[in-house]
C-alpha cells in the first residue's frame, strides 16, 4: 500500500494561557471568559466527569455539547485517549450540528445591525468549531486505539456536517481560522484512515471528494492531498477507475487509468512549485520521473526537467538526466551533446555513468565509434577496484565501438585489427559478466558479421537456453545464422517455433524473416501470402495505438508498414509483376516520400524493364538523400561497369567505396572482379571473385545487425 503522512502533529491547539513545551494547559477561554484548568483536571483525575463538565458550563457560559467538547479536548491533550473517547461518546454531535446550521448559514444584514450580527456570527462559528473539533478529536482517539473503520466513519460525519452547514462551500476569508484548520485536517485525514482500514475504494472516493469539493483548503494542504493521492495511484496496485460522470466537465480531459491520473496530479504539483504557491518538493519530481518512465514518455519528462527553475538541480545533474531522457526517446544527437557538456574538463570529466552512456550512444553510429572508444576507455580507467560490473560494461561498450569503427576503416589491415580488438574486448567483458544476456547476443552478432558462423550458432543457442526462448532476438539470430549456412528449411522451423513462443504483436520480425526464407527457396506465392499476413498485423497494431500518439519512443521488435510495402514491391518486381509492384511502391511512397529504399526499389523496377537511364537516375537520387546507402552505390557501379572502358574508373571507385562501408557485400566484390577482369588485372579479379563466392556461401537473408 502507498505510504502516507501521519497527521498526529497537526492537532487543534487549546485556547490557553501559559503552557510549557509538553503543552500542559493552564487555562481555557470561551465567550471572552477564561478559567484555570486545575480544578477541572482534579475532578477528571477523580473520575467525576459530570462535575468537571458543570465547572466548565458555569465558568464559561457553555451549553452541554460545548462543555463536553471542551472537556474531551482537555482529556485528549492530557494524553488520556480512552477518557476523551468516553467524554465524546456522551455528546449528541449531530443534534448540535443541526442546531448550529441555521446560525452559521444565516447571511449578515448589509446595513442595520451589522456589528451585532457579525458578533453573533463569530460566536456561532466558535461553537461550531468546538463541536466539529470534538468529532475530529474523537476520530483521532479512535485511530490511536486502532479502531480505524469507526474513525473513518466519524471523520466522514465531520465532512458531512460541514457540507450541511456550508451548502455552497466554505466562503473564502469569512470563516474562523480555527474552524478552517479543523476542516482541513479532517479532509486530509479521511483518505489515510480508509487506507489504514484496507478500504481502498473508499480511500479513492475520499481523495476525490477532498480535491473536488469546496473546502477552502490552503495551497500546502491541497498539495499534500494531491501528492498522497498520486502516490496511492502509482504504488497501491488498486485500479481506481475514472471519476464519476457527475464531476466530469464537458470537454475536459478524463484520465483513463491510474497512471494518467497520477501524472496529471504530479504535473499540477510541479506547476504549483514553479509558480511559488508551494515549497519545492524533490520527491514529487522523483514520482513524476518514475511515472513518465513507466509509460515510456521520456520526451515529456525531458520537457518537465527543462522547466525546473535554475538552482534546484546542479546543471551537470540536469544535463545527465536530460541525456537519459533523450536517449530513451531515440534523440541520440541531443543526448550526446548534453553529455559532452557534462564531461567537459571544467565540469565532471571523470563521471563513469556519463562516460558509459556517451559510449553507448556512440556505439550505435559508425561515424561516432572512434569517439565512443575514448569514452569507454576513460570510463574503465576511472572505475575503482570493486566496480567489476562497471568495468564489464566498459569493456562491452569498447568492443561494440571498435566493431563499428572497423566498418569505417579504409584499410583492410586496420579493419582486421579493430575487429580482433573488438572480439577481445567483448570476450573479456563476458568473463566479468558471464550472465549478461545482452552481451551474449552481441557476441553472437559480432561472430556472425565476421562469418564465424559456428561460434555465432553456439551463442545464439546459449542465449535461447538462458532466456527460455522468451526473447525474440535470440530466435532471429538463430534463424539468420541458419540462413547464412543455407539451411533454409531449418531456419523456417526456428521461425515457426519462435512464433509459438511469442505473442501475436511480437511476430512482425519473424513473419518478415519467414517471407524472405520463402523467397530464398523460390516459394514466391507463399512469400506473398506471408507478406499479406504481416501487413494485416502491422495495420492492426497501428489501429490499436490510435491516432493520438505523443513523441514517438524507440520501439523494439516492431516492423513498420513502410518496410512491408517496400518488401512486397521488391518481390513483385523480381517476378516481373510490374502493376502490383507499382501499387506497392506507391503505398510505400505515401508513407515515406523521400527514402533511399523507395528509390532503390524504383531503380530495380526500371532496370528490370530495361530503362537504364531512369534506373540510374533513381539510384543517384537515393545517394543524394543518403550518400552512404551501399545498395545503390553497388548498382550504380554495376551499370557504369557496362558503359565502356572510360566509365570503368568511376565504377571501380564507387564499388571500392561501397566495400569500405560494407566489406561483406558480395555483389560489390563480384562487380569489382568484373572490372579488374575487363582491365586485364586477372589476379585481382580472381581474388574478388573468390571473396564474392565465399560471402555468397555465408550470406544471410537480411543483415545480422538487424537483430540488435
């Protein structure tokens, strides 16, 4: 159950004269008269409640309910909870409330007799406060005695009585401060009592009643209730349901679940802090961070952190928190720029967590890999002796960055060296973190990319065994390794087994693999049927998310609609079904108008129809959009290699650049071999053809890196 704030420290104070630190009351005041409590206390000690009551009635000109209320209050503050409860039980509080109701509710005349009416009004409020305070202290007595359900019922009667007295809500500034304090304390206490009693639906109703009714609460009291309700919604495990229709305003936003309602409450509290209405409470932001992270809305969280006033967080801490948010939201460039600021030599250059996050971001981009190597090495050098886990993380990220850096190397020797170092780092990380499943998968992918398929197969099987087959990526890697070994039927069995182990919404990548496996086995009609099923799944997912989605988050294990239409266009194009291919390509272009993938497919269709100039234009346009798009570089090089001797140097340059970006592209090696053969360099041509043949033997149906 959610934690709550104990209300014991906010007791109504006695009207008293001298008092020591233990709140020993020496005298009480009412109706402008004060008397010593010594005589009353003595009678209470003797058990003469009626005589003590008579002393108060005669000495302070009180009626029976008021005297009993004051007497119970005196007993409560002396610490005699059971005695106070006996006194309170002798009062007909509801009858007293009914008598007070017309007096309080009566409006003050505008002119004649104003002073006398105001005086009577003040006396009535004082009497009402005594009675309401008596009920409240009875509630506290019951709570201390462990009778929380009875306490909650009595507390409800306090609020019911206030609503009867003030039909239009408590008027601002026209109520005695002590009466307002009693009401505020009762409003705060009621939901806590229901929670202690285990009556969670009643607690929810009490919270909503506290926030929606006109109690004239001050900002701090209202903030405590809002925070308590938000914490309850987040951590209690009780489904609250939407507020009743009676309190829903037309056109207003109604939260659909606990998480949405908690986030709204916490955002209101943060806004109050910004406006200076309440003091800054760091725990409110901590709860908001948890809630927004839980629903993957880290971009919204970043906005909230950006709005926090300067000085609340140290600027470096704010930069690191924002970097985490933007990284989770897929905005890696923004995140990395923030981390660069935090790691500046004049800030915190040796912060291990920031260095590791920066290295992780760099490990996902070949152009940033060299920078990431530096971050990973600095992180490991700053780890202390007992931080073996962080050293393992550093080694893992170092290996990933070195692997990406190898792909950008222009030298075969340098590429081989970096690949070797990458594997060494990952193996060393595995020694420190033998149970790290992500590391296990990454090692499998690295070995796959270096065409060590036997080692990759072992890691893929080990990953599936460790996860019990519950993680999709392990099945994907196993199917790809088997496809690279030309064991297509076994790969298809693996995808079918994986589909049995996963839910319907997670089957997109598996269906895509299955379609490509069908194509590899020349089962084109089966592949088309699989693509159609995949398309239906993707469109069903799209509808289930609805049209209103906030800033998109990073989504794993999803296949987007564009990929499906483009894949179908490629398939129909390979079958020379040009009309169907054009329809599918048009659908893909509607989803992503400027895309190198669409232009690549368009070029293939033009080339298939022997429209060479149109195909070349499409490939060139794709490179203008993305200069590093390897498939179009290879196809342009292939077309230029057929354009005569003068075009061969251009073709060779394009193919060499393609191999620098993707050394395992078998088509690039083949066409480069053709050029060497045509130019008379037979030894080079043989080497290229051999590389192409070896790669063809171990070529997967899609890139191994698609698993990560």
